[in-house]
């Protein structure tokens, strides 16, 4: 679809905000369930529900092409990266406040910039490095050396951000050759298969309401990823970057409604510093995108 030719460019930002709400709901449900059930059980249930939903919805219309991938090793690597991020982030949610943990996860775009030179041969510019430093400073502010959050547990969300960055890099390298639904399906299948052998040993009986919540979490995760894919059909990725930070607003609101907690003033400063770093990268990419479009139109004239 021609992004610039679509008459509804406003749908991109709207859908990106909707995706942020989906992932905020996913994070909140995960933190709630982590207080009662084994972490591996929660992760497995979420991935199994995601896989089942995608198969039921798309297999009738796509047939066997749903399972066709151009690079199965890269699909496996992509699934391993997101699976590792899921395990780490759930451990973080179980030990740290929801909003602060979610904010640290937003280091991922900055880590992508840090690693893209070595892995994607993309040259980082001065503003990119300033943005990366902003992200690191924001984490330090949230952790506040000498404060209560600077414990070994902070390594969980930091590690999850690194794994999520690697997941984004692998996704970027395969996005031109793989169908997004197929990629999301294999992501769910990898996580489900990896944890299936340990399920008999760790499974705890669940209340039917919690079982529905686990299944709903997997469905919300699948919907969130598909909504992002749809948003990208209306607006360029650079233009949508700033809207992803609405997820932090949704997370803070859900944290207050469900757990009765809100970040303090220092944590909000750290969250804003991390968001500033991400916005700097998004704005630069948006300007580059606009400049390339301007020059291409000028050449056509």
C-alpha cells in the first residue's frame, strides 16, 4: 500500500496508540498473574494462546502458506530472542514496579541504534549517540544509585530490552521476505515448544478467571503485533515512533487502577529522559524520510 497515497494517514497514529494500550494491558495482566503462578506457566500459556489464535484466524484463508517461511533459522532466532525477552521481563515485573520496569524496556530502540552499526552496517550519527546516552541516563535516574530500585533485579528489564533489540534487528532483516502473520505465528510456536516439556512439572491448577486472563493475554499480544503491522501500512515507522510512548501513559494508569501504585517524581523524570532519547531518534528518522520523499518527488518533476 502506498503510505503517502492513503487518504487516512491519521489511522497510523491511532492504531499505534491502540497497540500501546494492548501491550500495557499485557504487561499489567502478566504482573498480576506472576504473584500467583509460576513464571514459566504464564509465558507458556500466553504463547500457546497466541499461536492458537493466529492459526484459527489465518489458516482458513492462507492455507499452508501460513507456515511457509523463507528462512526457518532466522524465524527460530527471532522466536528465541522474543522468548528470552518474555522470560526476563516477567521476572522483572515480579520484582519491580510496573511502570518503571516498562520504562526500562523502552531502551530497546536505543540499543538497536547502538548495535545497528555492527549488525546491520547502519552508521549511527551524533544525535543517535546523544539519544543512547539519554536512555542510559534515564535508567540511572529510575534506578537512582543508592535507592531502592538499584538491585540485581534491574538486570531483568535491562536484559529484556537487549533481547527485544535483537528481536527488532532480526525482524528488520527479514521484513521484506516474510509475511508478518507467519513471523508472529512462528514466534508463538517457538515459545510454546520450548516450555512444553517442563509444563507437567511446574503446572499449577488455575482459577477459571485466571485461565481466561492467560488466554486473553496471548490474544492481546497477537492483536497488538498485528495492529502495529496495520499501522505501518498507513504511516512510516519513523512517524509512528513517538506514539509508542503512549504505552507508558497506559501502563501508569493501569498500575494505579490495578495495583494502586504510581511512579514518584524522580521516576517520572527518568521515564521522560528515556522517552526523550527515543523521540530524538524518531524525529531524525522522520526528517530523513521526509527529505527523501521531497527529493524523489523533485526528481519526478
